[in-house]
């Protein structure tokens, strides 16, 4: 099993949330090793790209910026035996991040994001949401310092979609790497007996799969008024360290489906969220307007 952490991309804008991303990446790199690319994206209208600078002058400026980015990043990327590349990107933030994933064969993205306390932070959160939705690799979003905390308890919410197996495999691979336990939850708003039976069967299959890989686990089916609130309460009750979700519920209507489960978890969870776009869905992702 492989959770695709061999090459991590961390977007950095020198804000506090950028530090969150670097610290989370460092926790992963200590377990996985490999390569990390740190990118600082400058808008296309930034003076550095203007005609006021010659190509040679611009090249020297970019080199200085990359050196400064490396000094900043290495304060937080302290894992041993890793390769650190620092690059300056040009263009729109989300487009540049997504293109870098393709150009550099990135296998996962780790990015700090803000809460929804005001309009400015809502916009920042929208950038993170677009990256999560359109990236073809797993994306981990984090809103706070992970500190020295390790990943000991992984939260795995279930539904009746076909993509559940894919995120279960990823959760097990992560648990094996961190010697973590997996707490499985199926939070549902309906009381149909036939659906409840299907959920019980699915939960039993998932727990059996996890146990067969020698990973400690537990599972619950909860009747809730709101799935997002129910899972958030479950996270707090279990002292979860990371939650693994799929973004399939957003793909077709992401621009208007404001109440989707995946978006709600990404915006509401205090712990890191690993979002996985199912491989079979990559080609139907709805493209959001460039930001």
C-alpha cells in the first residue's frame, strides 16, 4: 500500500497558515522521506515580471527569492534525508499549483488554510477548496499548528458510495506508517431499515479489511440531524488527529453545491483533512473559475 507521499508540494506565502503546511509536511516526511517542493506563487502582474527588468535581472531576482524561500522553509522542514526544492511560480495561485502538480509529478499537496471568520479568509478558503477539488493527487489541508503531535487516531467517515474502498486503502496505509488506529463512522440522517442494514454490512466489511492489515480499529453508525456536525462531534469525542475523505460529492456541482459533505468537513474540521479525488472521477471534475 502507498499513500503517495513520495513527492509533497507545499504552497507558501509566508503567512501563518503557510507555516501550518510546512509543519504538517515535516511530520509526513519524517515517516516517508522523499522529496518536498515548496512553491511561492507571484501574480503575473507582479513588477518582477514587467519590462522594467531584463531577463538577466529577473533571473537573479528569482534566484534570490528562491534562496529566501529555502531559508524560510528549512526552519520547519527538519526531517532527515529529504530533498527540498524551492521554486517561484508565476500566474494565478490555483492554476499554478495545479500545473506544478502535473509538471513536477507531485504525489500529494499539503497546504495551510484559514477559517471562515471574514470575507478575506473565505476567499483564501475558496482557493484551498479549488485545489482540493481539481488536484489529481491527495490534498491535506490544515488550519492550525500540528506541533509535535503524531498521527495516532485516523477518522474514516463512510457512505454508500463506490469510492469508500479507495479511501479505506489510503487510511490503512497511513495508519501502518504511523502505527495509528482507525475510527470508522457512518453518520446518517435517515432511518430507513434497509439502508441501515446496508450500512451495517459495509461497516463490517471495512472493519474486516482494516483488521486483516493488523490495524487497530473501531466503528459506529450514528443517527444525526446533520452529517457534517455529526462527524465533527465524532472527531472531538475520539480526539482524532486526521480525517480521510473523498471529494466525489462535489465533482459535478462543486460551484453551486455549497452544502456538500466534503466541503463542510474541509471548512469545519479543526484537524488536518486528507481529501482524495477518486481516480475514476478525475476526468469529470467541474472546473471552478480561476482565482
